[in-house]
C-alpha cells in the first residue's frame, strides 16, 4: 500500500500547482526515499517544515519512507526558536542574521531599519545567496520555493506577505523578535551599525531646518550617511505595534 501525507497549516498552499491546496496526498511511488525528498517532490521546501511525524513518532529528514505509512507534515510555528537543536535542525543558529533574495529586496531595507543584520545585493545569484546563508549562518528570505529546496539551506523562509511592511511583521512575528527591534541603529543602505556623532562635527552637511530642529545624530562609518530622529522614526513606530526601544 502507498503511504499518505497530511500537510498542516498553510503548507498546502506551497505545494506544486498540481496539488496546491490539497491537505492530504498519496505517495504513489512505493520505492523507498528519504522523507525530505518525498516532501519536496510535491513542491514543498524542507525549510517550511517544523515537525515530521510518521505513525505518530517524530522523525528527521533522513527517515526512509516505505509503504503504508501515515506521514504528518507540520509547519514552522511562531515563535520559532532557532537557537535550540531539533531533530530537523540539529545545528542551531548563534544569532539572528538574514540574507535577502532580490524578489523581496525591499524587505532588506525594512529589516535594517528595525536594526537587524541583513545582507542584500540585487545582483547576487542563487549560489551566492546559498553560500552566504550556510557560511555565515544567515536565515535566507525569499519568495522562490525552488531556491529553498537547495539541500545546503538549513534555515530559510518563504515569505508569504506581499508588501514590505507586512513582510517585516511576518519575519518579526515568526521569530519572536519584538523585543529585539532597535530602530535606526543600522545603516539602511549598507547594513553597517550606526555610531553617534556630535552635531558640531556634521552641521555643515545638514539642511537649515534639520540643523535648527534636531540635535541627535548618528553616522554610518561605512558609507558616511547621516541619520537623525525625523518623521521616518515616527513612521517606523506606527508600522510596528511593538515595544520599540527609543533611539
């Protein structure tokens, strides 16, 4: 008898078009294969799986699927603690860092705005993104399901939301980062942490109204852009209904 797979949560929406939206599927091929390969044969990247159960017992991605098995596939559930080892991800992360694909490029700026270490370059190809994710232990954020099926990618996320605002909230909610948001502590252009700088040292670079109404400034030591708590800070606080740390 063939084995059956039940996909929970929103996982049916991520399957190949042929099976999209179907919660229960049958593995027609009775040849043995790893459960990871079986799941991805239906189009679902392993990065979206938070727990696997076979006959009620938790298993890892290497489990060999035979015949007549009941397989339950559960999504990653928030808040996702990436710092503890699990059956599916035995090598946890040591920090929260991201690398962003071009198809969610605007999200990179928003993550930096919230203070998170985020690498992005619109020219990077898939191999580069995967290499950075692996080498620097970065969570790969993308809307490319095929990219997330690369076996080297251990931590990744298919971004569900379409607008950058909603995407930012999605990532923060998924990882439980509400209390780690530090607005405008990182350069939104080059990702370098900002440093405070005395107004006297940069006032020659300021517009008259900025020089008149603002006294607190930061500068990026990388690209030397100047930041101050203007209307964009209020916009950020309205965007995130969180307990944000003041700049």
